[in-house]
C-alpha cells in the first residue's frame, strides 16, 4: 500500500508543479476556452491542463517501472507502457482539439486508434465475469474493448463542465476502484500485492489531486479534452486489467453478487459521467442531431437550472459519486446491515442536496427574506 501511496504523491506533485508552466504554454499557444452561450464560466480560461496531468502520470509510471515491488508488471508484459502510450496519444489528440477544435469524426478516429493500440498490446476484455467466466472470441473482445474505452473517454469529457467537477469525480471514484483492485490483489496472493489496475488508479488519483488546486472555483486552467479523455482511458484500462483477474466470489461478503463486482464497481465509479453521456446521446439523437453536438442540457446545467450555485452543483455530483461507488464497495468490507444503512442514509442525503437547492444557499434565503 505504501508504494502505491508514494506513486500517487509523485503523480500529484508533478502535476501540481507542471500545471503553471502548461497554463503559460496554453496562453502563448492560444489554447483558450472562449465564453460561449452554453458555457457556465464567465472568463476566457487556458486549456491544455491534461498535459500537466499526463506529465504526472508518466513520471509516476516511469518510477514504478524501477521499483522492485512493481517492476515485474513491466518486465512480464508490455501492457503498462502500452497504456501509457495510448494515454499520451489521446492527450495529444485532446490538446490538438483544445487548440483547433477538431471535428468529432477526427476525435472519434483518434479515440478508436488508442483503443485498438490497447487491445493490440493485450489490454483487452477477453473474459466477462457474468455467470462464471465467459471467454470471448478475438473479434468480440476487440469490439467490446474499443466500445468500453471510447465510451469511457467521452463520458468523462461530457461531464467536464464545471470547475473541479471531472477531476474531483474521478479522484473520488478512482479511490473506490483502487481499494477494490487492491483488495482483489490481496485475496489472490499472500506475498505479491503488485497490481496493474491498482497502479493505474493510484497515478490517476494523484493526477486529479495535483490538478484540483488549479481547477477549483475559480479555475485558473481547464483540463480540456487532453485531460478528460486521458482520465477516461486510464480508468477503462484499469477496469479491463482487473476484470477476470481473480474470482471476486472468493471475497468475504461478495457471495451474493461477487461475480458482478468487476462490472458494478467501474459503473459505480463512472455513474455520473455514464449517466450524463447516455442522456446526452439519447437527447441529441432524439432531436435529430449528432450525439457529439454540444448543448446546455448536461446534468450540471440542470442543477444550475433548478437554483444551485456552481460550487453546490459540484458538491452534489461529488456526493452521488461517493454514495454509489462506496456503496458498491462496502459489501466487501462490512456486514450487510451496515451496507443497507449506508445506502439509505446516503441516498436520502444525496436526494435532499439535489432537489432542495434553497436549503443549501443561506445567502439566497437572507436576500429573499429582505425583499419580502
């Protein structure tokens, strides 16, 4: 555990220290986010934050390759460096989009290329933990891998609409997924706790934490597509790496639905991005538009529309991520009664936060009372 935390801190520190230089680069390169009708920010802001996040991830991964505890992951397989290369590819693709606003066909082609690169190097969904282990054919595995990776990248990209939102959601969800991957690793071996999935999520969390101080309200830089797509790819790669690794049913507390956890945990981690992505695709196709056509109906837009402030909207989406991702993880750690109590209290709190905006804006209460 200490090695993973050390690498997390390396990723966070490098990201934090490199971000000011990337902000200057974005200004000089003209990679700026203009104020558009559909945006919620009110000032022109540099993008390209994903470049700093990739620097943190790359630094931590390179150090990990020389740590005796983890060097076996790099010596026995090309997967870690393949994932890093794919992350670099989508980061550069996103940076080009941050600068020149690429069309959706070009972006999608680049995303598919990165997903194919992962599959070619063995980062592929060859099994599904449903009803026992189901071995997939080569073609089915490739198609499913590409779908998972592309959907994950776009889901994180879609939810990146408020200061600190995407980085915070991914840090929270990634922490839950890290604990899950680490628990699986400990259950599989009493001597070797090295895990590619745990490593990837640790450096992902670090990059998010290092970027957040620059990105919270009021943001001095946005991660842009270079960051959001990279985060989606890393989490997808972590999911693929852990799926089929061990039998989750061997874990205490997982007898009832343990075989579904490799699917449920990533869905819980990504529940907010996936939900926003699914609703956007259905909404846009239903109105005869491209699923990549931008609009003002994302989840964060809806929260602002019912009266929440930007900061409160972000905290609400953090809360939902905590409730769902932690709630799915708890059966591995505590008795069923405690799990039920957590779900009941967590959902109640999340619903109250979501649908009672005035309660959480005391300043507005005072203003309304004064007017009346």
